[in-house]
C-alpha cells in the first residue's frame, strides 16, 4: 500500500513523464472505464474460456501421456527425448505453424495454449507415477486390483501430489502462452486489449489490463490451487514433515 | 492346503549374474496351521512367501493352493508386508474397504465388515483418521484388518512386526495368535527372529541359505501350548537350540559352497543339511528322528 502511495506521489511530482509510466490513479481510472464500457469483462471472458478449454485438454492429454511414458518403456525410448526437448521451447514459437495448420481461428490459439501447458503436466505426471512405491501396487494386487482400476485407484492417487505441482505449473504456462498468442494475433481477449493499448500509446490501459491479469491469477491460485494443495497436505500429512 | 512342489527361483542381478534363491524346494502347509518360516537373511523365505502369494512366478516346479496352481495374486490369500503399505490418500476405513470395493462387495456388507475387522484389531475408534496420523503398530493393525476383511483362508505375513517397537510387537504377537485360534486361518509367517517364530508358530520351519532348503521342521504346538511368551524359558531354550542347529548347517553350507557347481543337487538334502541341529532340537523335544 505504501508502495502504491509513493508511486502516486512520485508520478504527481513529475519525476517521469506520465505516458511512460502512468500513476496508479490513472491506471485505476482506465481500469474503471474499461470495466464500465465492457471491454475488460469481455476480454476476461474470452481469455478465460480459451484458457480453461486449452488447460483441460492439456490436463487430460498430459496425465495420459505422462502415465504412458512412466509405464511403457517403448514410449519412453521413442518420445522421452522429444518431450524433454520440446519442454524447453516457448510455446509461442508454435504460433506460425498453428496459424498455417488451423488458420486465423480459435483452434490456433488453443493449440498454442496446449503446447504451453501440456508438457509440464506430462513431465510431472511421469515423475509422480515412476515414484509410486512398488509396494502399493503389490499390496493392491493381493487385494484383487488389476488393469484399469489399478491405475485409477492406486497409481494415479499415489502420484497426485506430483501431478498437482505439474498442474500448477501448467496453469501459469497456459496463461503466458495465451497472452503471447493474443498479443500477436488479434482475436479478442485480454491480450488484444494489451495490443490496442500499445498501438494507441495508452500505457494506463496497458497497465490496467496487467492488473486484471494479475488479479485473475491470484484468484485462481487462492480459490483453486491453494485449496487443492491444502487438502493434499492434510490427507498425506506432508505439512508436518 | 498349500503345496510347494520342487520349486526353483532364480534372480538376475547386474553385479553377480544369476543367483538361485530357491532350488528344488518342497513344502506342505496344512489347513489351519500357523507355520513360521525362519532363516538367515537371503535364505529365500520372502521369495517363498511371494511365490505362494502369486506376486512372483516360479522358474521351476509349482505352487498349489487348495489343489489349484497359483497363477497370480488373489483375494483368497491375504498378504501383510513389513511395511504396512496402507494408502495415504484413503482414510483407515477406506483402506480396509479397498479390496472389498475391488471385489464389488455390496456397500452395506462392506461397511459391516470394515467395522467388524477394525473392532477385531482394536482400531474401531480410528475409522475416519488419515494414515499418517497412526503409529507403526496401529498401521500394522489396520493392515491386518485390511487383509482379514477379504476373509481369505490363508494369511501370508512377511516380517510384519519386524519394524515395530518391542511393546507393540508383543501386543500384536498375542493378538495374531488369538485371531488365528479364533478364525482357524492358515498362516504362513516369515521372520528372521527365532524367538518370535517359536512364540507364534504351531510349526516352525527353519531354512538355510542359498539356495534355501528346509533345515529343520519342528512341531511346536505338540510340546508348547499357547499362550506362550517370548521371554518364557521353554521358548528361549527351544529358539536357542534351533539357532544352534542353524549355525551348524550354516558351516556345513560354507564348506560345501566351494564345490558349488555340479553335484550340488544330488546332495541328500534335509537329512545331511539339517542333521546335527535337527537331531539336537529333536532330542530336546524328546522325539526320535
């Protein structure tokens, strides 16, 4: 809070030109007008929809692929290096190809989001599944568990703490990919608001959108991931160790 | 009835090549027996138990349970490990119900049995607790309830009390004997602690190492009625005698070990191997071999 006040004071004293680094009150005004004229809520809705769809696709694909990599040697030998290598690639690099494959469409953006978050979930799932104590599987087999139920009732729950950390990471990567994609490729959403703010030289608008993004990030963290994490810690008893 | 017929099991290890954990092992456990398998570490007792559990496949020979060859693990044989291996993402009651759910036991029956077996192991107050909140002894009690809940006629236990403090161990020892007497289950109990074997078993089978062979097979129930106690003079004395016998066969093994390859298999197994120790134990028991 004190930081915001100091920032406001410094802006009013004219230590720098206001269009380079706007004051908090200017950002607040811009945010408000964006909310009132509906552009920010609409941007949030568009971006969130893409984010959620892309993220869910990544979640299903990433857990599936991670499970496959952990349990199948052939899959690991054929795809392991590719997965590690591609993980280092910023997902926005896929945009030109995605545009070529899917055109200027929703699918292209979704592809970039999935490319951004899929592999971090894959890698976390793979390591979680590989580290499931073999004794759990043996114990479950002596109680009649096999095949699919062995995966659903033993291996995946046992790997859950690790999968959860991958999900968290995947969520932030999905956000970043989405913003990069929307900035470069005009199709609505918060990223486009950033891009138009830049074109108009309206830094107050740019920073208002940044505030909106940060707020969304905080909200999902507090409402979703923190809760999940706390639950896992409570059940596993890891907060004591 | 468990029949182990001329079973062989080899392991491939990267450092030492192929080692035989079991060779030509034969053994029969009758219904309602409480058999303790004792022997030095590496004598193949755990391998033997895993073969009966169906967690491992024999390379030679066959294991039969109630006349049918074992093809894999199954709920007719409950298994307990040294580590309780409870699932940390489930509550105590859900852990006990795990196998019943897998076998599609109806919900009401499942709840009734969960309660019954948690009562039996004196853990009924902990049904809704998470696994990490339990002590080691409590975890093994829950693991026992979980194995019993599928109502197997055979219970296979691999050093289940090995990691417990002496007090919990003593408590669980008397309870397992009590549960055995009450439910008439067949129990195969692996341990490396001779006193524990003598304290628990109606029959104690002493194995010697690599490849495992039966060194001594002693009917304890005939001489020492339950309840017994680990500190009881007769228990201590018999355990010491058996141990002495095992050490003797151990030396025997070491001498033979030098000419390991080849004629090893023709060695008159139990007679020569168990010889001195078995006779001594038998003398002590007043039997004649």
